[in-house]
């Protein structure tokens, strides 16, 4: 019986026999193998006969003291129950009915079988890289994105202007106002009193100036200069009244 | 001289690294109506050692299948799938989108993690969203690369898929069970 | 149907990863006399978008030269030069030849490599030799393409400092800064 089911027995080094279940992926797979051995359409299969075969297979494996994975034993127990339910007079109280259970098992086997066959047919197709080949060295299609940089001449010179403006060190320049310095006034007044012997109006020493700001500066500077020369004893000052012309003479 | 549209498509598909959609071909060649030009190109290559094929809505040139014996090389052997891998791939292809639990229900065993990983790595399957049922299981579906590799224009070209569907082998088992039980026991209905 | 030798050569050359010698083709296809078959293949592709060519004793299929524009399309993408870019360009234009360190000294900040690269890519600046000082820094100068783009007959046409002042382009920094801030945050005004 073992030969019939392609059961492979391996004799290990320690002389114990193990059942090589690598060939089957679980009890459903084993059932499908057994079912196919009935050599009929899975729709016509005798579930009862299949159950008998499976139980016989398991019994033989156990007689040979082979280790069996738990799920094979669970399936065996379930199939034993199914077998008895199918053989005994039907109890209408029991749901689902044994016929339904049997049909369900049959459908599962059909499905697995269908997918197994579909897989085989897929693998047998003309497969890319095995039977048919794509281009060995495709150049590929390329869209080369070429950036078109945009900048106008105004952008350029404005940027340079901004840069220059930014890089010039911040410097505060007081604008130069027209003034007569004290030194210039001293020299002027000293020179003028040297030329005149009599009293003279200080204002008459001043150069004619159109610039009002300069004139005011000259008045102030020459007044201070007159005071300074008076202090040095080089010049005498006289004023008739407040706001009257300031008269000067060499001391 | 062959018409310029056909020549442009031919050169584009020849140079392309991937199968191309009609949209992509139109963008590359500037042809407005690509489909008729593709038909002319396919006709032009009739009987050649190269053929024009459609794979999942994308077009490519490839060698003719009958020349496989010349071209097959040792190094070109595609990745070898385990039996579990082949069955899982078939289940996903014929049932997509399908969850891991559904795959396991059909196969009758748990799938090891490596099985889905290997299919994913091959680029043949992809996660296809979660099913809105308790536990929100992730589902899987095939990719355009799957169709490309197995030479399928679309999933409708999956071998025998129409027969399987007609036989109810792609429907949920409970649905089929119900129908078959009704047929078996027509008097029991109430 | 095209003769089997031509089909075999066609498929082999299509799938080949590099150009093939007649010897290699003979070995791959089993054709004894490859040369006449190659001639027939070349004739078959007359006027196609693909052609058979020999280069240094090796054969390959390639796209027809007149279709090159389809395979490599240039798409120009307008891009605005950054402020750093335009300032750097201005410094080079006004001070050329000028080294990177000198540009940085004028701008008061470091320039990234990308800035010079973009100007180089635009074709507006070029390396202009090394300065014979310690470290031998590379200097940069503008190109004829620069003059062309900005509509200048020569660099002498660039407005001088006095022109800039007259145009109000040397306005105090606060004003300029303010304007730039406004440009930078146009939505923030209220």
C-alpha cells in the first residue's frame, strides 16, 4: 500500500524509520494525491473510499511507528467521524449533514486541484526571460530636462546695485556748511585794525557775502575774534548803545 | 518606406526599457491615435523573429516564442518557485484580491512568510488594500510585471479562467455549497 | 513567413546585450553561413524604424538615426535664477576674472557650489584660469553666451557705478532691504 501512494521511507542512521512528508503539504494535499489515484474526475470521487484510503494510510504509518504531524492525525479523526456519520442512519438533528461535510471536502479538493493545475499551466507559458526575450540592451527613452535659466539685464544690474549699496560701509557725513572759522576771523580783524587808526565798525571789516549763512558765521566769528584781541590788549572796543554798531580801534 | 507613425512606434518600443502604455507611446512619438498605428506595426512584424505583444494594457516587442530554443541560455533561467510559491501565485492570480487566510483555506496549510515575500520580490504580486471585515486583513493582487512575465495580455487570458469561473471553482465555497445542496435536495426548500 | 535564419538572427540580435560578431551569431543560431543571412536581415529592415548596422566587425540592431529626436527629447524647463545666483553673476560680470573667495568677500556670505554650477550650466560663466597667488584659486569670467543673453555688445556696456546711482540702484540699504522683504513676504502685509 505504501508503494501505491508514493510513500517514501527513509532509513536514518539510527535505524528509525521516518515518513517523508516533504512531498505533501499537509493532509489536504495528501488527500488530493489519494483522490487522484482513484483516476476519476474529482466530482465523481467516492468520498467514502477516499476516507478509507486516508485512514488506512495513517494506520500503516502508525503501525510502522512513524512520527506524524498533528494535523494529519486531526484530519484522520475528522475523517473517521465523517465515515461513521455517512454509514450510520442519518440523524436529522445533526447540522451540518454528513453529505454536506463530504461535499465541502470534495469542493476543497476540486479547488486545490484547479489551482495546482492553473499554477502548472502558468509555469508552462512562454515566460519572459526563459522562452521569450525583451531587448537585451535597451537605450531607454529619455526626456532630458534642460533648465532654461531666466534672468534679465535689469535683474543683473539691480542685484549689483543692491550688492554695492549693501557693501558700502555705513558712514555719516555732516554736510559742510559755509563758515568763517575763528582763525580766519582773528587774522582778518587783526589785519584790518592794522590798516585803520581810527574807530571803525567791526561789520565794515567783513567781506561782502551773498550767502546769508556765511555772513552770520562771519559776524559771529569776527565778534569772538574782536573779544579775543581785546583780551590780548591789542584792540579797544566801544559801543554807544545796545545793538549799536560795535566800534573797534587798535589799542 | 514604412509610414512614419509605424517607424516612430517601432523605434520607441525598440528603445524602451519597459512595456509602454498607448498614452506613453503617444507622448513619446507625438502620434495622436496610437491604436491603429500599433495594429499596423503588429501586422508588419507578422512572421518576424520579433513580435509586438500587449501585456496588461502595455505594449512591448519581444522575441517570437518558437525561437526559445535558440535564445534560451543557462543564465537566463528565471527564478525557480517552490510548489507552495506556484500555487500561491495561481491562487492570487485567479482570485485577486485575496487575503492570506483565503489562500491558506484553499491550500489547506499555512503559507510560510517567505512564500509571499518571494512573489513580492519577483515583482509579481503586490498588497492590494485591506478587506473591510473584522481584522481588516491585507489582500494581494498581481502586478503588470506578472502579466508581462507570463505573457498575458490581461487577467482574462489566465489559462482556463473562464472554465473555472463557470464551474464555480473561483467562488466562495459556501456559496457553491448552498447552490449544490439546493440542486441535490430540491424538495427541501420551504 | 520570413526564413528561419533571418528570424533567428533577428531575435538573437534583439535579445543580445551587446553587438555580436558573425562568429558569435553563428554559434548562437547554428547558422553556418551568417553573412548572407545578415544581408537578408539588413534588407528586411530597409526603411524600418530599426536598422541593422555593422560597427568594427560587430552587428547590432539600432534605431534609425532620423528618429533620434523621439528617443531623446529635450524639454526646456524655465527656471528663475536665485538671488545668490544673480548676485554672483553680477560680481563676476563686474569684476572678472574673479575667484570664489573674492566673490564671497564682496557678497559677505559664502556661495554654495550649486550657485556656480547653475551659472555654469546656464552657459553664462566659465573657469578663467588660476590666479598666481598662494592656493592658486580658480577664477571665473563671463562667456559670450552671457553677453548674448543679456543683450550686451560687450562688458563695457554694463552700467557703471555712477549710472547705477543715477538709476537709484544704489539706494540706501534699508530701502533695498525693505523692498526685498516685501517681495519675499507679499502676503504678510495688512
